[in-house]
C-alpha cells in the first residue's frame, strides 16, 4: 500500500507534466489538480510512516548483474525524507496555484501569453517529480539521477522568459551546479568501485583517508547546489526567473537538495571525521557573513532575498556540522531550519511577486508606502521577515535556537564563538530587513504605488497559507525532527 | 493556590480571542474600540482576581507544555512581586484602552485594524512575561511584547519620525534581547535547564567557581533588562518612541512596558544573584547608572518644548530613581538588610507610583493633542479655561511626579532618598547620590511647572472652539489622578504587598519599613524615630491652613473684579504675549546644552576593496570562462575546412597512437 502510494506520488507529477505540455493553453487546471493530489499523497505517506522508516526496493539494473544482484532503485521514507516531502510538495502546490494567477498577461512586470503555459507547467511539474524522487531516494545513485534532473529543470525555468539576461543566468546556474555534480559523480564512482554498493551507509565501509576525500567531494557538490561560498554567484543571477520559480526552486526546494545530501550523509549511522565537520561549519560561517555583506548594496528586492537564502542555507550546514561534531541537537536544529526557512522565505518571495505583479517593479528605491494599497501583502511580508530573522515566537527562531543550543553543547571555546558570531549576524540582518520592509510598505506612497492592481485571489490565498506556515512550521517539524539523530 | 495561575491563563486567552474578534470589527472605529475595551475589562477582572489570590495565599504552579530535550517548560507561577506588576499592567491597560476608544478618531488616515488587535496582543504578552518561570518562554513573551509595541509605535504610517523611532526601538531592544539569549545559553551550558530556579542555583555556584563568566552573564542580563527599562545610554530609543505612539499607547509604554524591565532587574539582582561581594559591586553600578539617568534625563527634559517628548525624558529620569533605589538595596542586602528593604520598597513603590502619574500625564498630553492638534508648548496656552478636568488631573500628576507631599510621588522618593542617605552615612558615595536625587526632584518640579504654566495657565484666544475631551477620555485621567492622591495618603496599602514581595524574592525577613498601621503613617526601622512620614497629619495640616486662609479671605471682604490684562495701552492677542515654553530656564538651557549627545546612524557601506574581493564572478569565474573560451577557440582553429588537412591529422594521430601502444606493450 505504502509502496504504491509512494510510486504514485512519484509518477503523478510526471504524468501531469506531460499532460500540461499536451494541453498547452489549458494546462493550468490539470497542473493544479495534479499538484493537489500529490500533496495529499505526500501527507498521507508522512502520517503512515511516522515513527517507522519504510524501505522497499523495486527495480534492479540488468547491466550490473554479477556485481550487484539486488534491486537498486526504490523507495525509502524516514523522518528526514518526510520532512523534505512536507517542504517540497505543499510549497510546490502553492507555487502552481500562485503561477496560475501570476503568469498571465495582467502581470505588470512580465506579461506572459497563454501559449507559454504548456512549457512552464511541464517543467514545473517535472521539477516537482524530481524533488519527490530525490527526497525518497534510498541510495546515492537514485539521488544523483534526480539531482541531475533538478539541474535541467532549473536551467529551463530560469531561462523561461528567453531574453538575454535570463538565458545567461540559466546557463551560469547549469554550469556551476554541473561542476558540483561532477564531484558528486566522482564520489559515487569511488564508493561503488570500493564497496560494490551505492547505499548511504556504504560510506562507512571505506578506509579513513579515502572516506575524507569522498566526503569532501560530496561537500563540494552540496556547496555548488546550495550556492555556498565559493559557488554563491549563480543564485542572485538566477533571480531572472519568474518569481514563483525563485520562491520554489531557489528558496524552498532545489537549493535544499544540497543540504539534504549532507543531512543524509551525516545521519547514515557512522562517524564523520571532525575535520570535515569543522570545514563544513567554517565555510558555513564564512558564507553567512559573505552573504550578509552583500545585503546593503542591493536595490533589487529579489536579489536581497537571494542573498538571505544563501545565508540561511549556511545556517543549515552549520547545524549539520555541529551535529557531525557530536551535538545531535544542532543537527536537529539544522534540519528543522529546512522547513522553517522554506516556508518563511517562500512567503517573502511571493510577497515580492505580488509587488512585481501590481506595480511592475522590484526596485526598492522605487517602492514606498505600499502598505496602504496592499495590506495583506504588507502583513505577510512583515510576518515573513520577522520569521526569517528569527524573532520569537515565529518559525526560524526555534530552529536557530536549537542550532545555538547544539553549539553550546560542544566543548571548548567553539560554542561561545559560534554564539557570538551568529547573534551578531542575526541582529544586523534583522535590522536591515526591517529597514527595507519599513521602506517599502510604510511611509508616504510614491507615484508607482498609487494605483496598483489588487492581486487575484489565488495569490492572496497562497500568501495566507504560507503565513500560517511561518507560525505553524515548527509544530509540524518538531515531532519529525525529534525522531532523527543517532 | 493554582486558581491564581488559572485566572491569569484565562485572562491571556481572553485577550488573544479579543484581538481576533476586534479584527473582525475593524471597519467601524468606535465599535472596534468598545469591543476591545470589553475584552480588556474581562481580562482585567481575571487578572485582578489572580493578583488578590497571589497576595493572600502562596501560589502553586501550572505546567502547560514541556520540552525536555531543551530543558525547558512553559510553567506559570505568580508570586507577590509578579502580582504587583500584574496589577500595574492590568490597570494601565484598562484605562489606556478606554482612553483610546475615542482618541483614535484623531487619526483619520490610519486604520484602527492596526491598533486595537495589536494592543490586546501586547497586553497579553506583558501578562505572560510576568508569570513565566522559564527563560525560553519568558523570552518568547518578551519579544512578542516588543514586536507588538513596534507596530503600535509605527502606527502613523505616513509620519517619517514614527517610522524612524520604531526602527530604532525594535533594533535596540532586539539587540538587548539577543544579549539575554546569549546569557541564557551560556548558563544552560552548565545547568542544562532554562528555568529560573536552575538559573539561580547555577549562577550562585558560578560566582564562586568562575566569577568572570558569571559576571559577564549578569552584565548581559543587565543590558537586556536595562535597555527595556530605559536606562541611559541604552535607553536612547525612549525619547523618540514614546512621543510618536498614539497617546493611549504612550501611556502603556511609559506606564507598563518599561516596568517590565524593572521587574527583570529586581528578579536579577534580588533573586538570581546570591548574596556575595559581587552583589555589592553591582549595587554600586546600578546606583551610579540610575543617578546618571536621573540627572541627564531630567535636565534634558527641562529643555524640551514638546509635551510628550518632555514626559518621555522624565520617564528616563524616574526610572533612574527606581534604579538608584534598586542599587542601594542590592548593596545593602548583605550587611544592612533593614536599609535594603527601605530602598527596595521605595524603588518598587516608585514603579507603581510612576505608572499612575506618568500614564496620567501622557493621557493629559494626549487630550491636549486631541483637541488642539498641537504638541509644541510654544503654541499652546490658556487651556485651563476650556479643559478644566484635564488641567486638574495633569496638575495632580505633575505635583506627584515632582514629589510634593502628600501625593504618592513623595512617599516613594522619600523612601529612596532615605535609603540613600542612611546608607550614605556608612558609605559616602550614596550620600552624594542621594543629594543629587534630591536636587533633581527640584528640577522635576521646575519642568512640570513649565508644562502647567505654558499649556494650561495664561489666556487663550476665546474663539478657537476648544472644548473638554469626551467622558470616556476624562474617566481614565481622573481615575489615575485619584490613585495618585489615594496612594499618597495611604501608601501602606501597597507597601504591605511590596513587603511580602521583597521577602519572597530575597528570602530575607522584612525589617525596614513598618507599614502596618494605616492611620498613623510610615516608620522606618522598627519604630525608633529615625524617620517618620505621616501623610494624614500633613493633609490635616494643609486642610486646616486652607480653611484658615479661606476664613481670612472672607473676613477681609475684599472685592474682586476681573479686568483685561494691561499691556501698556496696546492691544495684543493672548497668543503673542504669552510667556512661551522655550523661554523658561534659559540659564539652565545654556549650561546643560550638550548634556544629551545625539548622533546620526548611517546606512552601513562596505569598503569597496572588500566588495571587489568578494565578487567572485569578477576575478574568478569570468576570467576562467574567458580562458576556457580562448583555449576552445584556439583548438577550433584546427577545423580549417580542407579535407586533406583532416586526413593528415588522422594519419598523424594513428602513428602517435600506434607508437604509444607499442611502447606500452614493450
């Protein structure tokens, strides 16, 4: 039963993608329906496998007979996979719903004709398929296959508008994430050559020196995908994509694939060398501060949110690194941050979408006093902003607090050092985001904000649901996160 | 008994529900206001029951949820100290909401949906802060309080000053909260739990084993609470934020919110810290900080011409008094517990009194603003003829804050100064601080005489059409003024509860203030006539003198007639010949001009070389791509398009490969 549901959940969005491509102009209802059913299946799957991880291998690769005789491709649902599903699939549904209203010719920033719908929903639903497949992967090989599929979908969706900047941005993203994927492939090949297995736990059977190298390669792949230093330059440029895509791929889903890889690697039941954890943590802290330094010069609202995303992915890596050094609480905090940040950042991005739809611009210097004409967007933006910067009792406070508590469980001066650095960054990013939020929504309205169109109900409903998510995400994530850890 | 906690929980739930309900009615201003007031009434009733319950019987605790993996649990408990501050919050919230019902008409452009629901959530957060016994949840309620009050401070969305003030407020207080988070996590590292009891034990143990870390933690907590209370220099947000908020909210901010910072300081220094040499040093630091605040705050207030800004600076000043009392109390807790009780009782009583008179003053300023649209005292004058109730209540509150007997300000200031001077006989620094406090009392009186004189006295143009404010705005002011008088004549009413509170918090028996006899006044230190204050005697004397002067006047039988003011033969409008507020106390203004430094904060700009270094695209990726591009270009030059050249390449390639194979095989 569970297997069939899982396989259905995997296949349904792919079928929906093909259906959308075929239906072209009338793709939207099919897309919404497919996404809704997939969400229902994902929630059912999470509830029915709660507390008892489920594994079922289905397909074997005939050309590997003789070396590996058991099936290789299959389904694996444990708390970490459930958490990933709960982030990816509902936000995917909300993205599809939002896009039905956003991607029309009434959009003041980028009007889109209805002949493009087929192409858009095809790639979007294919992306949902690939994220679902990635979330329930039982080993590195299947993980890699869906990982590459997400890269392709991301390229297609970033270049959706097919003008020169977006084509360049899409190609840049493709190149940089593929460079990381090359290291991923190398790591898988080394593991298979040594242990004849693609399992996550096969990493533990490698000799120590080689294991460190393989972990380093996986880390590089994760960094490339999650836009960490030194690969962080593709994400701000990827904001050329339509805003729902920026919200979904580049805040909630695709970039989370990188941290998900690391979470799986670290939690597969064997010890990760402290050097690698320290490297991961150190680069995470560096990324957080590098991203912070770029906040102050951004005029484009989406680019600002992109840099914020980079910093928050650094937080997840930091949490996982702290978990790798021995403090499980840090690992749990990092993983909880996946769901909390996903919902909070999606809220912010969709607000940016509302603003772009209604006023035609994303430039902070042109936006003032929008709170009067767009009260719902203003409320959602403030809640999202306070949630993302970690103001209690909203979502990201809990995950940040758990990460800091985990850091304090480490011995020596490392804990207080991380504490001081993170609290400084929190205060600075909070101050800046609040300043930007105030600038955009409060104050006397400028001309461009005088007569914005009221966004359609689909966009408003999405925003309301995500705002509820900003408050409720920790309640959903905590039970799952408590089940994780060694 | 558990019932007191249960009452507080019900109160908080009522406020949260009320917030949602008033959001539904947001389109109709007055209805929204009255609905909110109804909910606040209901919740105040329950809070009142809880306060009474906590003062009479020892309270139990109630755990709502627990997070064992973090060592934290949402456990609520009320002790007499919480009860006092709960009473303050409930009363001020009730009166401010009643006042705001009509006051919000002043704001034609801003929707009430931004005010009443958030105000109710703010009151709920304040109530929650006072009953938490676990630091994690304390922090959540604390930050909710800051969050909601931020939206109330920035209520006027088109006023740039409001926005700036709100931003400054939130950032400074958030920084303070993060200091407290750091302190709590550092303690958690050792103790594994966030509850107040665990913090007390761990901190006490740490003071002997790791004093540097322990004092650092105390410093971080101190910064957190003192910023909220408004102690200088962290309290710089206060003069900007309190004036721009709607006046009902200004009253709540000054009356209730800053008291929660005081509550934190009392818990920190009297309860968390064990009696040790550090406590004496912290006492001195606290007293010095308090004196600094009261000196700078009040003297800056003397120079202000904006009614609400003047009152905001006075809040800083009066908080300075409270901290001075706390500091003396902390210093004396070890060696002279009787004197400590005097000073602590004075400090907490002053917190209660300050809530009464400062809220009354802000509501009065709000009434003036509501009717005239002005906060600038230079443009106001002669309102006594048109707004008698407001004048009366503001006059009573002004005399209270100045510490004029027999009003309530005198009782608490007397206790604080007595504590300072009596301790000063053993440690001279406090003598100096006590004398400064006395002098500043005078400055406070001068400042409020300026307010009364320039706003209410004098004459005004008759046909400006100013009337008294509506009844729902008069009632809160009158109630607060009446409280000022009542607490002035019978300070014993509150002092008994304060005695229990101090006993509970410091775990030492109360000896200093004998407040048991209602009708004969206060005695310090066990009845020996070291110090003695009997408000009833003074009131009786004043009454006798008043009767006497009235009798003399009637006996003299002088005729009184009213005449216009003589301006040496010229006709002047009253507004031009009034003595404006900015002309008061010019020598003081010149002498203390630079006493409150202010600077501008600039948007941070990253140095250009650093930004260039961090721009990986520019120096790493673009050049790499260029190099690969050039190399590929060079390679593609071999594709010349001539068949013979390609055949040549194939032949050469075959020879090379065969050569390599033969070499490897060999």
